[in-house]
C-alpha cells in the first residue's frame, strides 16, 4: 500500500486554554480528493491551520513522509501545500495579476509558470479580463476563482481548500467544483476539501471524514457515506 | 516674479527632503501600523557616519551610497534586535520602544560625535543658475534631483520587482502572504532597512543647509510627519506629494506672510497636521479605514 501524501496522527491543538482538536487522525492519498465535513466549530478550519503551521499542535503531521513538526508556515507551503484559507485570503490591496504573481513568486521554472498562467486563464477567463484591476473589485465568486488560480500557480502537490462554496451562488459553486475536479485529474494535485455543503463535497471526493467537536466521528468512502441515511441525517444534515 | 521662482525652487528642495523622511515613516507605518519616532534620529546618526567617512578623506559620492548601505543594514539590525521581541505587542508599547530608540540614538550620537554643530560638506557648488530669467540655487536643484532619483528608485523597487511585491503583500496582508510563502518577518526587517536608508538621504541632504548636530532632525521630523499625514499616512506617493506641498507652503508662508517669517514656519507644519486631521483625516491619498469588528 503506498503511503499517504498527508497524514495526521492523533493531532491535538487549541487556542490558548481552549482545546479544539482532540486527536484527529486522517490521511490524504496522493492524487485523491478527500473531504472534511462537520458542523460549525467542529474543528475543520483548525485542522487545515494546523497542517500549514498556523496553530501549535501535538501528535504528528507528515507530508510526503516527513514530519511538519516545528516548521514555519512559509517552509511548509514551500514543500508543495497550497492553502486557500477561510475567507479566501485575497490580497485586496494588490491587483489580480499581483495576486497571481505572488502564487508563483518562489518558482524558478519560468517557462512552466508561463504555461500555468495560460492554463489558469483558460480555467478562469474572467481573471484574464480583470488581470490589471485591483483584486478588491472582484465579486465573491471571482475572488474564489482567483484564490484557486493562485494556489494552482504555486504548483502544489496538495491543495487545502477551506469552504470554497461559502457565500457563492449555486451555479458559481458548481463551476468552481468542476475546475477543482479538473485540476485534480489533469495536474494530479491532491485536495483536502473542507465544506459545509456536504452533498457537493461527497460528490466530488473519493473519501470523507466527518468531524464532531474535534474528533473524527465517521470516515469512509464518500459513496458509502452518501448511501448511509443515518450518517447523512445525524452528521451531514441533508 | 524672480523671487517667487527662487522661493518655489527652494520650497521644493525642502519638500524633497521632507518627502524622503516622510516616505521612510510611511514604509514602516505600512509594515507595522506604527509611526517610527526614531526615524529622524536614525537619519541624523547616518549623517554623522557620512560626515565621518568624508572627513577621513572619502569622496562624497562614495561616502553617500556607502552610508545608505550602512543605514540599510543598521535598519535591519534594529528591527531584528529591538523591534522583533515586541513585534506582537500593543501599538502603545511599540510607540514607547521607538521613542526610547530615538532617545538612545540621540544620546549615542552626542556621546560619540559631541554636540558642537559642524558644517557638513556639500558637493554642490553654491552658484546659481539661470532658468527662465530667474536665478535658482544649484544646491536646491541638486537636492531635488538626488531625492527625486532615490524616490523613483524606491518606487520602482516596490512596484516593479518581486521583492517589492512581497514587501507590499507582507505589509498589507501578513497572514495570507505567509500562506503564499512570503517570509513576512524578514519583510518587516527589510522595510526597516529601506526606511532607514531613505531617511538617511534626507539627513545627508539637509545637513549642509542646517548644521550637523545630534538634534538636527528634530524639526525636520515634524515637517515629515506633516507630509506623511497630509499624504494619507499609508501612501508612499502621498508622502512624496505631501512632502513637496509642505515644503512649498512653509517656504512661501515664511517669505510672504508677514507674521510667519522664519520663526513660525514650524507652526505652519503643525497647522497642516491639525488641519488635515480635522478636515480630511485620511489625507490626500489615503483610504478610509475600514475595520471588521
């Protein structure tokens, strides 16, 4: 069995006195899409933040076989993890193009970057139109597109997406999810997807974990979870 | 008319000096939301370094860039050693730290170089040149040119290079920038280095006009504050425009408003600060502050 790209083993963490994760274990296989579901406050965002070093944690987190313990966010993302944070992390003081350039700013393979630019504009033509405008002029959906495009320009092996559907119209969500699937398939980027919209997330992913107050309550193949009515009712709310 | 042109040129020369120091203030304000009260003292100290190099026989045009380099490194070191430990402290703590730094640098300059005012050599001849029938001092025009070149260089660095892009990103959006691999903490240090170097330009340019002594920058920094506030404390372009406006206003008021004369010029700068804060708190180029609470 090939070892997973990302592994979390009994991860505990919290903010100050408040403990948020109480032993989360999960893994993301190379090239897969895994969804992380759960109610508000279950610890989904905190799990992602732990992975990229945004909170202090206990237990172990390994990426491509190497522990991420004690490493800084800047180094972790350099290993090939692109994290699209809650709220999208758009740099609204800068232009669309500058946001994209920041995604690729550490890369030395200039020709490949140029090709990635072309592909990103193919996925999201609207970004090409708005390229020289301030990122603050983009709508919510366009900002989400920019965030995904920028993450892709980091040439990651793993993308962490925190609620890409939040606040967006259903049609926009659909098209973004389609592109996430395309990115996963053609670029072989693994995706760890945090979502409130469990139905969509389960459609897209192959495996899923459901968090409940800082623990993994249920996990399994997405198709199986979709089929289990009791799981859907009690954890996924649809 | 001829006198007016002379006054305008010398106002712009003062303005260019204020603009450089104001830009230094803005660079640090952008990076940490903090006005560096030690900026003027740091510039003064750098000027003493330039002075020391020159009186030991170094050519002015070698001493000048060398001093900027030293000021840059010193700015980085100050950030690492003095500011870094209190980086996350409340802004009031930081203000006190920079005030302490100002006192420290001032005292160190007094201790090392003494309080006797010294005349600083100027590489520019004192002659005047004839433009459109008016005589402008070559000194003033040179100051404008030197500051202009430095300000354009900073603009190109910030707007046209990757390092400038990461600097701006880190200054405005530290958390998302970190997730894109920007070393935010180093960017702060780099910001301090740049500010320190730009500030040093103002010190070296003003020293031949005033006399070099440890308190030389204490009025200049007030003008620079006025310029930065007028431009909208967050805008580098605003700092430059603000600097020129303050320089012109102060000079013209000094020359043509009878009761201002030479004595109340500083009061004009203070009036600008108060006026801007009352009438247009975001300055000419600033944006209204929007905060999520």
